[in-house]
C-alpha cells in the first residue's frame, strides 16, 4: 500500500497582503534557526546565518519579487508565482516555502503570526531569533502548529530588511519531512539574492 502525501498549506498570500497593507520544519526543520538538531534537545536562541551560497548544479532559478535578484530551487520542485509571492514546493509535498517583498511599514512578523493563528490550530511560536538571510539583517521565528485535520506542521517565518523593501519568507514542513528535504530547503534559502 502506498502512503498518500498529506497536502500542505500554500504560503499565506493573505498574510503577505495584510502585512503589506498594514505594515510570510519537524524537529529537523525547526533546527533551521537553532542549528542542525544535534544539540541533544537543548533549546538555544542564537544568531544564525543563511550565508549566501551558489546554487548546486542542476538547480533552476526562482524569480523573486520586488527588487530581489533571484534564488534557486532543486529542479524537481514545483514553482509558482501568484499575487507577488514566489513559492516552491518539494515533489513529495513535505516542504513548501514562499517569499514576498513588502514596501510598507509595520511589524510584518507579528502580522504573519496573527494570520497563522487565524488559519491554523495550536499555533505555538518560539522566541524570535536574530539572523542573516542573503547577507541582510533578519528576524525569524519557528512555529509549531496543526492544520484543520489536526496534523502537526512546522513553520519558519523570517522577515529580512533590504535597502528598499523587506522580504517575508514562510516555510512549512510536515512533521515527518525527510532530512534531505530540510537540507534542500536550507540550501535554497542560502541561494536567495536579496537587496
């Protein structure tokens, strides 16, 4: 019997629009902010950097919104562009992430978390962490949540500050996302070229 992939939420376009109008992974995925999950269960908040890295051979370009240059995703990932949001989804649907450019002021991270609370159940954000994304100062938060069916998901919400605009990144993963997919997500975030 073949296991059926659980559908993941799309990046919250409504959260991006709300943030722009008023001001977007399992334990291994949560490690995006605190390291690679080898801390033996300790929770630490530290500075993390998704240092710019070249795209691996065979990855395809992801056209980013706003004044951002580009990013790269694995060739088999499905890419979509809708309402100013560029998103990519793993072929097994275990991970999906999206990025949007914001030109308005206001607390985009708080707006994105409010939107998650309206769309999901049992939303439990971690403490904010300072990090760098594509060389830009950013703040991020990990979020444990459940979809409408009660399935556990993890989300990573990052807001990076560029010269002209801010970038809102949301990544969602299933609780059983393979470690290889989490590594692909980390690498995709490192290939982002934001201004």
